[in-house]
C-alpha cells in the first residue's frame, strides 16, 4: 500500500470510529503535512482519494469537511470478461468525433495530446534550424530504417538507466508511436488472426485491427487494477491468439499503471502461451512521484515483447518521432517500414539528437510532470465543484486523463454532441471499445492551462448532465 493510501485509510478509520463527525472541518493540507510528516503531494493524493470515495467534500475557500453521510459508490459496471469481434468496425465513429473537435474555438478536453505550450519549442526549433544548416545529401540515407544511429544509442542508454538492456540494433525509429505499434502488429500477425486488447483500450488499437483485418478479443479491464489476468488466461486458452496489445503505464483512457507484480505475471502468462506482447508505453515519462515505473518488457527474458514509445506526449508532438525496441523482429519491421512510409523524417531525427545532446531533457521532464500534476488537480477540483454528485470521477496518479462515469442510462455520446454546441469537446467511452459497455463514460484531458474559460466550460458540462438526468 502506498503512503497516500495508508493516510487515506487512517482517516477513513477515524471517520468510521467517530473521531471526525459528518460536517466536521478536517485539517488543511498544510496542517496534515505537518501532522503526518508526509509530503504535500502525498497528502493531496490522500484527500483526492477520500473525496473520490465520497467520504469528504471540498468547499472553495473553506477547506475539507467530512461528508454529511457515507456515500456508497456503485461499482463500475463490468464488461463481459472476454468479448470477441471478428470484424472490428469503429473507424467511422472515431473519425467523426475527432473531426468535430478540430475547431480551434473548441476547448479540447477530448484531445489525446497535452498542451503544446508545455514543451520547449524554442529550443527544439533552434535544434531544427541548426541541423538544417549542416544537413548533407547523405543525411537521408543515414537516417533510413532502422533510423539515426545516434538517436538509437541515446534511446538505448535511457533503457539502460532503468536496468533494461536493449541494443541500439534492436531499435527502429518510426513516425510516432502509432507507426511503431502498427508495424509491430503487422510483423507478428496475418489477416484473420486473433489479437487481445483491453476493454476499454486506446482507439488506435481498434483502428489498427480494423485496417489489418484482424479479429479482436476485448478483455475486461479495471479502472484501478488493469487487465483481468484470469479473463486473459481464459482468452489465451480458448483462442489461437497471436498478439496482445496493451498499455501497462498510464493506460489510455483509464489512467492506471499496472503493479510490478502484475506486469511480471502478465509477461509470464503470455510467454507460456507463446503470445507476443505489443506494449504501448507512450505515457511512461508522465508519472507522478519519484520513481519511474518499469515497462512490462523489464520482465521479459524470452524476447516476446515489442516495446513501443515516442517523444510525442512528453517532448514534441509535431516531430512525430517514436520507436520500437523490436528484438528479433527488428529486421522484419524495417522491411515493413521501407514498404510503407520509407523512413522517418531525417531533419526531425537529427534535431532530436541535437536537443538531447544539450542535457536539458530530464529537467524538462521534471517540470512537465509537476505542471501536469498541478493541472490535473485543478481540473479534478473543478469537476467536483460543478458536476452532479451522481457523476463518478476515476482519478489516477499519472498522466493527464480523468475517466468519468455518468449515471446509468446517460449516453456520453449524446453529452458530447450537446457539449460541442457550446464549443466543448469530450471523448465518449464508445471510442475506446467495440462494445456498448462504456456508453455512459467519457475521457477528460486535464493537461490544458486552467482559467476562467475552462472553469466555465466545466460548469456548462454540469448543467448539460443535469438536463440529461432530468
């Protein structure tokens, strides 16, 4: 149990034993820091957890109070443990939702990207200008698959810092993580094969399955604990599965990070069934706290994991630079890339090498993580203030997404259409599943700067939800 969970449990026990009565004002965050000896972030997370459980409430400019009565949170409606889809058909719906929210006047709470103003764009542009002056006719050839040699060595060294040995020769530079994931999937499957995904999962996985004419096995996934390993074992036992596409850190859309124990169990289970893990790890740098979570690949001893990541979510979306640590599949992925996109942009690869050489990357990441944590807190507090109490907000300690659960019977797709009329976008749960189990859920991006306009938008969302409730 983490420190913030222990503190939350301690306060829960105190409330249940009558130390704190309904309506009592609790110690402020700063007072609790002094009393407990824990950090401000730890105490803040404990209060967030208690508030999400309905045990305490926050009153603006006043503080935290014990809730008038214990709120019994209804459990999330679990999906069918394993759902099969022989023909995935979701591209049209996803396209329509994303197109509708492209208008610059729309608040992008549906966006999958963080606020670009959080990135060191001036420094990156200087690096791009610098390499443009020194580029030669050979630069394009030198940056063909598997990609820029210096960049692959820099990425290999970052693996080494986590105790993971990945040779630069195993790394293939791609046009963003999505190309890495698609090429990985293509490398280990044929049309008609079964592939396991989470339910709900990142919609890019569903789009890839549809494009490659693959069959989906959607396995039940919990908002806190992640994929149901028993259900996964059942799917592996009953179907000739070729690959498993999962997010183990800061999962999109739910936000959880699998525990180290569960990552080890996951790798062991897939290895026992000779199933390749395609690990989508684009949010691994956006953790809150001191220790960076390891990818599941850290437990792979049999070269059964294709680990995919990118710089798009943590440094520069516009460069579209990702990679896959492909192991024995590196050669196959290079061939597939040459037949599709040919190669990743040479100037962008070279500019990244130039920027990484300045040693500013880790300082930027520390600042970015702090800003995302602060913005997530502000957004979460605004949602608690303005949304009806029947709406459940699922909060996790990483990344920049919140997963919101509307009361049964309310369709988040309908709410999304209503919100767009007010220039507000959200990401309905239907985008993340081939089933209707998540129709009353939506994903909310907290990475954008928070001010009066954003607060007003959340207030409007609350009014729209109340309209649907009535």
